[in-house]
C-alpha cells in the first residue's frame, strides 16, 4: 500500500511500490493476538481461508518472511507464540528485528501436525525485543511447503490489558460475537454469560479517555458498520484500525452503569428493540435513558 495524491483532474497517478509503504498511523500491540495476515510486506507467502475462521498465511517455503511495521514491544517481550499447522515435518519461525537478516531474538520450532488445517500452538522464549521495532517472521526448514500460520502473539513486559464481560443492565446478558465468531463482519449481539473468549473484551486505550473494545477470541474490534452515523446501524467486529467508528467513550450514568458512546456518531451502543432475548443484536441509537443502552463490566 502506498500513499498518493489525486491529480487535479481526479486521476490516480502512476505509483512505484516500495517495501516501506504508506506512513504508519500508529504502533502495533504485539501483546494481543495478531492475525498472521497482518502484513506490511511479505515475501513468498499467500493467504487462504482457515478452518478456525478468517484467513491464514500459507505456501510458506524456506526463506520466506513477513514484515510487520512499528511493533511496540515496550520494556521487552519474553515469549512468542504462533498458531501453526503442517502436513509435512514443519520447520522453524525465526523472530527477527529490523530486517529479514536482522537480530535474531527467538526461534520457534514447528512440528508436523498431520494436516494443513490441523492446528496447534507453538511457543518459544524471546530476548532483546524492546522498544518500537519492525518485526520480521522469517521461515526456515527443508524444501517445499513447510507450514501454515493463523495468528501470533508475544507475552512479557507489556502484557495484555485485563479482559471483561460487558453486561447489559436491561437483560443481564453479555456482549457476544455471534458465529462465525472469528470473521470480519461477524454480528455482535447479547447472550447468556458462558465464560467463552468471544464474550470477553479488552478496553484498549484510544486516547483522550476513549477506548476500543477488542475481542479476546478474535483479536478484532467492535465496529459501527460502514462508518454509519445513523440510528439502527449494525454493530459488528472488524480488524482493529484507527477509525473513529471503532472508538467509544465509557460514559458514567452516575449510578454504577455506563453508556458506550461512539465517538464518530455520538450515539450509544444499544440492544435492538430493548430485547432481553439471547441472540438479540446490538445497534447504535441516539443516547437516552433506556436500560438497554446501559452497561457494566465484570472481570
């Protein structure tokens, strides 16, 4: 992706593609799960639908790599984990900084799993990943395709924020991602609390006292569909970005509950029709006193 300016007549200029790409709008948090297709630049790899939902990176051969720009490691990562599958004998993920031949801070072994969609999680120690750096995941092994990667995540000095269930005052049910709950555009509704990860949300700092709500299960964020400012606009999950349709204020009602007010529309997260039924969808609606647009959170 490259930054460009339209011509005076509205035409798109000829662009030269580079490995640096467009200016980055913000750093990336490596301590929450990142889809493997989160790529600033890649060499040799392709993507395909994953049996676990969403997409995975595949067709990985020896020497291929993924570059991720501006990764904010903070005081330092200590472990790296990746969700992998291999119908062969696997290979290795080299965790490098700054370039595909840059400092090696960790190496994860990937064993054969018996199938290209037979998934397991591999983890390894990491040392020296601090500050904000470009991350390179370089793949190594024998000849031919080595393995597939679905997602990755670091742990350590900048550990993930606390996850919460978000409980509706009117129904007593919690915010829930409906099936298929790993995909972009998956509908967000309410459901009886069951402890599953698709009912758990991280409140990510979006600046100025605002937050983004990130699903623990998918790593995607609560999103007002199509950047709409209209009453009744659907609430979905989508890959986290810096758009204001994913930014909310957690506004107190003064009696122990809060409204989730979208910064783009200034409208409130609400259960459609004030329903108390499991499976009822969420929408945005002009803020009022209805209990269906009031929320609490519980760890």
